[in-house]
């Protein structure tokens, strides 16, 4: 396995994942020391920090295999490192791409990844490619192009596959779910929506509803609702129990659970409202004060019409007609009429004068609304219970899309008016504050004092931390989720914030930690639907053909289930191709070679089920 990604944290985590979990031989292509790509840290000690992080990742992942030798490799063996300032043909040959089974390109630059992918496929037509691309449409076209080229060349496309992934897309559901208490965690890929709900620990004597399947028993208990969750490496050994069986669930009545409650295909967008997509909504054309003024004017006209009917008689239509003529001052003076008629005509003329400023204000407000329709909205007055999203870069843009799909009110804060996600915020009409969050008054403009949660996903750890500390000083019980690069730093921050604010929930997440399992699974040739974070662990969802898995063929669904490793959560039967996926499974159904299943599996479980070489037994 060859991983090209320079000093990107995802590349190092991916190499550790392939070695520690899948037991693969890995070649890591990095820039020369002292040059090449910029380290992901914002300080001068970024490279040393990255080196220390690699050691911690490798040690942590290796411990999950049951021994310390990295999943079957010789003790002390480290990935072969190839230094290259530019990824060209020579560097790919030195890395062993012509003989490699898979290549992962995880540079932060889409152009570099595409150019390297084309060169690598030319060197090894049977190479399995996993490409990191932020541009979804470009990635889809590139995937189709390379697959078509392999088919024209007469190659077996089951091995020479191309998988385009985005770390931002993989991590966005977890980051969005982390920021919202009680909101379903989701995995969304290829039109498939998996929902998993965190059930809080039940009170003594109560029984929590089970749902379709229990994916994990959380570390949270009735006495410790926050559990051991914090950063990716915090909490010691009191972690969650993944994929428990019925006996384990029954033996832990006081623990929270992650339950598969509802699973369905993602439906189409809701039907657009009146004038939706054709301009500004009518309720945003005019202010509330102007609408009340117009309503008062209409009531006055109605009152004058009724008074005219009572005093002068006649039909309601004729009385309304005379009243409108008086309002617009185009009726003859009632000099010969009765006193009541003259008084009503004077009142109608006075109300007609009041109509002029109302019409003028309506025109000005409509013009101003249409002028600002393409500009960013400001947070409206009275807004509360929303999520403040800090940062609209690659990750922040995907998180914003996910929050809006879940119909969660959001207020964005971004220092760069030309940031990647500004256009999305403008198109979705999401309130946005342009300003440096470290300056006083920026978070207040985002209504942080009435917010439900703060989600800080900028690329700078210090900015995220500063925003979290300031937000907590404004609202001590605010729910805070941080994107932090360094796990040791994240652990220290989590423990300090939890000690200072025991009643508030604090979470820290690393994008590379959430994305690495999906990239590793794709390199091993699996169709990974997504990764679901469970505190400090990760559950993978993969779609597999039963015919390619001897451990599944000819066995019942209940018999296939292996606690702590994998579980069948959905099934597509061989008969009736149009029937789609079934989620309410019959435990006695025997899997056929033509069937297709969706598995929820741990990283180690997926490696043991589908590894190309035997892995050491789990403790």
C-alpha cells in the first residue's frame, strides 16, 4: 500500500490504520525534511508535533490488534518512507507503485491528486486508486473516466477500482451531530441515509426503547452522563462497547446506547413554497411595522365603508366605491349632501393622505430587500436555540450543508469574506457574521448568548480554543464542539473545560481521525458507505457482496453476527432486484451468494473479515 500525502495528518493516520488494523505493508511518500509542503500546525514546531503524533497514532492503533507488533509485522518495523519534493514518475517508481496493490492520494490540492492518479494508473493499470478530492462533480467524472479506461483496456474492474472520497464529507456528519444534543448521527453516501440515535442512560427502574439494533453501549451512565468521551485519545480504558449482543445489552441497564432507530433512503427536497427560488419570500419583502400599518389602513377603509352604508344606505359595493374615490381625492365635494356624508368624506381624505407615506415606505423596503437578496443575512432579532458555526472552509462548508439538511438553525462566523462557504451561506440564506472571532463583539453579533451550541471548525487550534473559552465566559452552559489537530492538546483542553464547567458538554474532534477508517477501507477494496463516531471509536458501514465472503455465504443473519466485530444491518435479496434494501431483518434468513448486505463493523472486525493475510487473534 502506497500513501502519498506529504505532511497531511490524514496521510499519517491512514498509514497507521493500514499497518495497525489491516496488517499491510505501507510506503509513505513525504516531502524532504525542511521543505516541501507546509506542516498542518500553525506554529514553528509543526513538524515535530506531527512526528510525535505519528508515534502516538501507531502505538494506539497497534494496541487494538491485541499485541504491539502492528498487526502481524515484525516488532519495531515502521512504514518505508520515500522523500520526494514533487510526486512524479520517478517518485512513484521509488515508492513501488508498479508493484503496489493500492495507492492513496490525500494531498490537500485536488490538482496534485489528479495528476498523480493519472501517472500512477499509467505505471500500473491494475492499481486500486483512492483519491481525496473536495470537488464532488470533478471526482465523479474522474472516477467514471478511469473506470471506463480500465474497461476499454480489458482489465478486471473489480480490482482496478477508483474511489473518490472527501475527508470533509466523511467527517461532516459526525461534526454536525456532535454539536447538537439529541440529534441523530447520520452516515450519508450514494443516496443512503443511516440514522443512529444516542439514547441517554435510563433512570433506575426504567427500560430504554431498543430500536432496530443496538450499535454500541456508551460509556455514559446515569451517574456520569458525559462518560469518558472527550477527545480522540482521552478517557483511558472506560470506552464504549461496540456491537454488543443481547446478553451484553441486558447486563448493562444503566448505560446509554447508540441505537439504529430509523433507516431509509434520503428523500427529495421538500416542495418549494410560494415564490421559492423565484426571488425573496413575501414575508421578507416588508417589515413587520409596515405590514401592521397596511393592516390598519385596510381596517380604516373597511370602517369608513360600513359607516357609509349605515348613514347613506345603498349597496356595500357602491359604498366601498365611494369611499375609495374619497380616499384618492377624485370624488366631487359633498357640499349638498348631509352632514354625516361630509364628515365621512373629510375622514376619508385624511386617511388618503396617510396612504402616501405607506406606499412610499413599501416601495423603498421592496427595493432594499431585492438589492440585498444576494447579500448575506444578518442574524435576526429574537433568534435563539441555534448553532454558531465558526469557519466556512472546506470542512465548515460541508458541516453547514449537513446542519441545514437536518433543519437546524445556524449562524455562521467567518473572517474571510471570500471564503469557500460564503456562497453556500448566501444561497441558503443562512445568517452570517463577517469578522475575526478573536475580536470583541463578533460572537455577540452571532447571538452566542442565546445559542444552543458552538461548533468551531477552523484550521487553527488556537482560534477554536479562544472562541470556545470566550463563548463559555458568556454562556457557561453552552455546548461546545472543537476541531483540534493535536490529540494530546485536545485531551488537555477537554479535561480542563470539563473540570471548569461540569454541567456543560464539551467535545473535540479530529477530521483526519474520522476520515482515516473510510480511506483505509476503500484501499482494501471495500465499498465504505460511511463512518459513524462512537465516542473515541469508529463504526464503519460497508456494502458487501455475499458471494465474495465465505464467512457469510450459506449462514443465517443471526449466525453471522459477531459481537464486537460486525453485524448485518441491511439486506438486498437476490430475488426482486427492485425491492431495495431491507432493514427489518429476519434473523433466520439464510444469506445466498447473490445477496448483498450492509455491515456495521469495527475497524478490527472489518479487517478480520476481509483481510488478505491472517491477523493475530483479538484478546
